[in-house]
C-alpha cells in the first residue's frame, strides 16, 4: 500500500478514509429474508483503532500530500442463517454492512496532528503502561500507538526502566 500511495501522490493529493465502527448492531435473517433476531456487538471501536492499520505503514503519514481521515460511525451488520458461513459464527454468513449513524471525522494532515493521542505534557516521561492507564486503552494498543508515534517523531524513546521503554513527548 505505501508504494501505491507514493505513486498516487505524484499525480496529486491523496486522502485515505478509514472508517472505525464505534458500535455495531448485528441482525440475523433467515433464508426467507425474515428477521430472526437482533443484538448489539460487545466490541466497541475508538479513534485509537487507527493504529491497528498504521502499524503496517508507520511512515505513511510523513508522505507529502497524504491526508488520513478517520470516520467514526455506527454500523448494522446483516447476516444470513444459511449454513454456509464460518464455523465460528455457527454457519451464519455475512451479507452486508450498513451505515447507521455518522459521529465525526478526524483529519490528520501532519505528524503534529497525532499529538492528541499523548495526554502528557512535554518533559514528562511515561511508559506504555502509563499511557494505557491514562487513555483507557489496553496495553497492546498503547504499544502499537507508541511504535507509530515514535516513527512519526511525535514521541521519542529516552531509554529503559526495567523492561519498559521510557517515552517523552517531543513538542
């Protein structure tokens, strides 16, 4: 993907739109099209989910002419109980996803826009565990975020304390 984007940027500006489902409602239909049941998915998204994608291309936001936009939405996932789907879903097939509600857009044009993910002031040192606690995210997401933010030079590593890396906000 980064190679393709670099080729596209040669011809003009590129905007990557990444949808993040804050909530998901699941509707299961029979083969006759009749609604069998509806439930709310326990999985909830947040703006931090952008790092699940950026972990594979951490330098992409540094590319001149690239804008990344995350769109916070609610969706309805429609499934059909036809016996052909995944064994994990007990034979229920995915049919469609439908936009239910549009919350907001968050646009990242330059690395400084990613500062909103760091709740600490300049000069205060922190670890991934502390970022996890302060931001209300799990440690894996905090580690992914810090990896990407280090590549973007939003934060820098200041060494180690025990087995944990120590980070500091750059600006």
